[in-house]
């Protein structure tokens, strides 16, 4: 007879053998024991696959999937297909969690009949002191979807699914976008729009391990491009919705577009002319489509002018900035 778990925790695993045991042990040692642990290993070349199988042998709550293709979204989606519990959480295999995280997150989501609960996080660095970005008052309360999205856009809360516990039914009509990096940043704001109740547990339960060699810290043109896509999706979302108005709308759009400009410039300066042309054209096309939708006063003037130059003075803009970069490397 199969166990009736309360929570399924999905852990995508790819070449994180040095961190995996701490991650899995932090789930196994939760005060809430009715947890199904789904380790979705995909094409690891270190000892990660063996470690996953070892845990499956010693703990009946552990289920292991070995995939023949890599990708965080693929792993999460496959994990969702086999998850048997009414609630589901996600953890990255190089991170770990506090012992009471899922009990307190479950209590909150059931008390308020929420679509999902979310908590705070700690940034643990392997090269400097940990950072605690939140007050951690210990309070628990409802948060409107509008306030949640607003705080997420201002980077006051994390867009990551890893700091959240969801009703499994939340994913009946949703899946993670395959072939994209920064998946959560790309879709979370859209997903939240359909939520009714969201509950916040003001405690730091989740530990992000900030590794210099992680995907999100690996600086390549393709990684930059995917980050641009996720950030620009937020710009388009803000422009379509009515969450921000007047001065705040101007400030938040300017902030996000400056990030896009910085990414765009870094890509442009890291590739030779003619290389990476399709992604560069795609980014320019997206900015060109957005430009007519921006009304007067919805963007700071310097940001507006830079956007105009990228769209309409591209050959000159590219030549100037590329030459600057070439000189800086001499």
C-alpha cells in the first residue's frame, strides 16, 4: 500500500555531488515526516546519480528519476508527473532548508486556504559571510496578489518557486518553460495573476548557496540572453497591467529596462560583429515592439533616449560601443 504523503518535494539534480547530501538530509530531517522526496537526476557526470540511488535504498520516501536529457524545467515537469501529494515544493540540489520549513509552510497554507505559501531566504556564500535580507518577525498573514507582484518586481521578495509551497492543483494547467534559463523569473508574475489567496511566513527557511560556478553566475552570451528574456517579460507585463501608476510606473519600468540595457550591452560587447546575430536581433525587435506602447512620463528621459538609439540608430550605436570594448581589451 502506497504512503499518503502530505508534500512532494521535487529536487532537480545535475552535477551537485558536493552539495547534494546536505540538501537531501535537510529534507529528510524535516519535523514534518510525511514528505515524498523526488530526486530528478539528469545527465550528471559526477557522483550525483549514485548518491540519489543510495538515498532511495535507505529511505523509502525517496523516489529517483534518471532522465536522458538535461534541463531544470524538464526535471521539474517530470517530477510533477509522479508527485503523489496534495502539496508540492521545489528545492535546488545545491541549497538546503531549515528543519521546520515545510511544517510551518503547510500550516499556513491550510489555515488560509491559500494557493501557495512563501517564506524568506538566506544567501549563503562560499566566499564571504551569509546575508539575511529580511526582518524575520515570525508573523504569518495573507498577501494580496497585487502586493505580491509589486514586491516581486521591486525585488523585495524572491520569484523562485523554491521559497514556496504550492497546492499540487496549481500545476494542473501550468508547466515550467523548457529550453529557458531563469524560468521562475520568466513566468512567476503571470502565474500569480490567477491566484486567490497567498500567505507569507515571515521567517528565513531557505538557504541559497551562492556558487561562482552555478548556471546563474556563469557569464556567457547565451546566459545573458536568457536573463534578458526573463527581465523583458517583466517589463512587458508591467506595461500591460495596471499595478503601477504615474511616478511608480516610471520608476519600476526604468529600473527593469536599465537591467535589460546592461545585459544587451554586455552581450553586444562580448561577441564579434556578425556572431550571435539572431539573439541580438530578437532583443532589438522586442524593444522596438515595446517602444510605441510607452506613454510620455512612463520612462525616465535618459532611459527613453537610450531605447530610441538602440532601435533607430543601431549601426552607429553598435560601432561606438564595440570599438570601446575592443580598446579596453588591448
